[in-house]
C-alpha cells in the first residue's frame, strides 16, 4: 500500500499539476494527503485549493493556510522588522 504526501505547494499550480500527473502516471497510490501550506508566494492559491478539493485530497492546514483562513496577523511566515 502506497500513500503519497505532498506539502508546501504555496500556490504553485503548475508544480502541483506536474506532481499530480506523475502520481497518476505511476498509478500505484492508495491515497494522497496534503500536509499544508497550499497558499502563499505563487499567484494561484484559489486554483490550487480548487484542484485539491476537486481531487478529494484530504489534508491539514499549514501555518500559511491558517493565517489566510483566519486573517491572523502573523503566522510565523515573515521576519518582524524592528
């Protein structure tokens, strides 16, 4: 039984699509799970979230995801300036 774990996509839709295509081509994954940080940095956070949802990939929220979802001021994702 093979499980696939993906994480830290950070809004990079082309990279996620490439990884999922590779997983599909191998054809031996029992399940795919994401370990958070779907959003941040790259310009496709909505598309990444939609693809994860469309594929039914279960996962957990990372610090970026939690910050975006809750409008929390600081997720530990940046350096505070003095």
